[in-house]
C-alpha cells in the first residue's frame, strides 16, 4: 500500500525531494467541497475588514519597524524577531539560520514540511517519536536521548499534529535539559500555541531555542502569509541574511493588513473557546455511542482518535465521500496511524452538529462492514 506519511533520511535533491503527501491527498478532496467538512487544522474565522488606506503604498519610512507587532505581543526586542511569509517559510529560514551542519532530529507524528525541510536543505534527519497514552502523547526518553546525542538540531511541534496534545511538564523540562547538555538547538513550531493560555514560548528557555508561529491556524488569516520566528540576536541576524537571499523583503500589503487587525487578535481566541464549549460535547457523545475511547486535548482546534480495525483513509475515500464527509487520516502524519482520524471543531456549531451526525454514520457503517 502507498505510504503518505513524512519521511526522514539523507539529504534530498531533485527527484529525491519528498512530497508533502498530505497536501497532494487533501487539496483535491478539499476542492470537492464536501458539505460536511471536519478537516480544518485551523480556525475558520469570519474576518470582515474595512478598506485599508494606502494598502498598496510602501509602508516603510523613518521610525517604522515591521517587527513591532510581534515584538509587542511577546515582550521582546525587535532584534529578536524575524518576519517571514508564513510559518512554513519560517521553518526553512530557521533551519538555515540555526544549523551548524550536523544531523537533525525530527519529531513524528509530523506535518511534512516540519520534518522534511531539513533534507531539502542538505541535512540528514533522524526520527524521534511521541507515543499515545490515555491522555497526553509522551516521549520515550531513552530513544530521544540516543538521538539527541547525535544531532545539533531538533524540530518539534509542541501542540502535536494531528492529536493536539502538548508535552507534559516533565517531558518539556527533560527535553530542554538534554538539548542543553548535548548543545542541540530547538526549532519549535508553535502555530497552535495561541489557543493555550498557559503555553510558555520555547524561545524563553534559552538562546538555543527558536519559536515559530503565524497568523494562520489560531487567527484564521492563512491567506495573509504572515509568520515569524523569535530567537537570539545571533540566530536572527543569520535569519535576516537567509531571508534576504531567498525571499527579499516582506510585502507592504501584508504588513498593513496585519497592523490593521492587531487589536482584534483576541477575537479568534475567544471564538475557539466558544466552539470548544459548543462542539466538543457533541463529538464526545458520538464517540461514546460508537464505543471509541477518547480524551480531547485541553485546548486547540482539533484532535485525533483511533478507530480500531478501520483504515481511515479508505473510509474517508469511500463511505466518507458517499456521505459528503471530509476528515484527515492519521496516516498523513506517521506510520502506524492508519486507524487514526483527525477531526477539527473550528467551525460554527450548526455546521459541526450536522457533520458529527454524518461522521457517526460513516464510522458505524465502516465498523459494520469490517
């Protein structure tokens, strides 16, 4: 059977460059406009913006610093911030800026660009995994330490895709301690952290740590392509050189739109909490009726659960399509997750309620067929 999960290994060039199989699978199905869509990995926020004066004019001038909005949000100096065209570009910029030429540990499960970009940039990658429990997904410390002793970069997504769980406090502290011991720099993709009020950005743990985020997942502004990285001034200086070589400069319309909405960024976060309150009980009740055990993550916009004995990709591509349902198979994120399904609850309660009824029908039919 064809595998869709991200891959690790030697540097990759030309025809060896790994695809983001998730997007190759997902985009055509998204274009089908299935009426019951539980596939979203970010908030669907109903932004309505007024006309922005001078949006096409050059925004730069005396006393203007593009990085001011992000530096104020995090309470850091602008020299510790670099803006990028979205978090995916920030991943590549951060790898180039922080690498010292050694191997890279990549966390799985993973969204492909987080774990595969280092290979395209000429670096070898080694997998470390988080594993499920009845609640949080945890690390195998013996496995992780063996790998961390061999690398100089670690790529992580604390609010793990596709399950939504972050590290336990003990695992986070252990990772930070071991990375300092082995002189490993951490690149932390925190695009989902805005929904967790207790999250402490990884860059605050030391000069070996880099935090990446954007306005896409939690704030519903993916079309804007506005992302950033926060790190030591040394790494940010490297990032600036990399960005200028690879992408030039940020566009004025992007900067102007971001500044226009900066005082409203709390609105999407509040809507996420509303959606969780309204939608999660319906999903939990549906899974209970199906006999599927699941504990939702305590924050965020999606989660994943195991449907024993069911290949979820086959289910979504057959029964799911017949019923107009779209959700994301766990096999897009790692091997061994063929029976897992990611469901997003970041849509209005009426649409979610209808979609959950269909989801239950699809899973029930798949179980009966099996």
